[in-house]
């Protein structure tokens, strides 16, 4: 497996599926970052660490999925940082490490079920990232060498 997987890229605009309205904004990576994903990083929901610019490192959950904008021929990578930010950070560099896999992508019968699933993913991420072998990745040089 290719985890942990480190990558960074500019935060670009998604196509506004209203993630923010659900209380779960997702920062999108540009195609260049998505295209660099190793083939064995399958679609689904991941947990890991994330850092905006040179700021603090936070827990995150990331969805890697098929992007409807490209008629599901292209993957997208969307990161929800588990932190309350004062402002949006479009245009900033987001650094992430994918640490573990939570589940495959699936569709839900209702928006309510989707939100419940994401909130349970977030809870799982919080717990898993406390494990010593996962929390140590927060200390990786990858996050400090962004000056
Ligand atoms: P878009 O379709 O442009 O991705 P979203 O509704 O998903 O719109 O909102 C994503 C944007 O919200 C991010 O690009 C970022 O600037 C901002 N944002 C604020 N807080 C967070 C957070 N905790 N995690 C991810 N993005 C956040
Ligand atoms: Mg988004």
C-alpha cells in the first residue's frame, strides 16, 4: 500500500455542491495533484493530517471520488480540515498526509444520512489519529519544510 501518502497543492474552487451549507466545507485540490495520485490509492474516505500554508497542523478527512463535473471520468480530492477557520483559504497551499482508509465511497438515501456518515467518519478520524503510529506523522518534516 502507498500509505502514508504526502502531497500538497493550491486550494481551488470546487463547483459548489454546498458542502459548506452542510457545515462540512471541503477544500479541493487541482487536477495536477489528483493526477499524481498513485493508482493504488483507491477512491473512498481517508483520514490524516492537514496544514494550511505554514499554519497549525490539524486532523482531516478526505474524500477521493469520481468528479461529476468531468462526467465521472476524473477523480477529485476534497479535504475537510477538522478545525474551525475564521476565513476561507482559497489560493493557499494545503499540505496533507493520507494516513488511513475509513471506507469506500457510497451514495446515501438522504442528505441527512450523508451528513451522519461524514460526522461518523470525522469521529473515527479523531480517534485513529491519536494512535502513536499515526500521531507521529504530524511531526514529519514534510509539514515543517514549507517555508
Ligand atoms: P467548494 O465547492 O469551492 O469546494 P465548499 O463549500 O466545499 O466549496 O467550501 C470549501 C472552502 O471552504 C475551502 O476551499 C476553504 O477555503 C473553506 N474552508 C473553511 N473551513 C474549512 C475547513 N474546516 N475545511 C476545509 N475547507 C474549509
Ligand atoms: Mg469543496
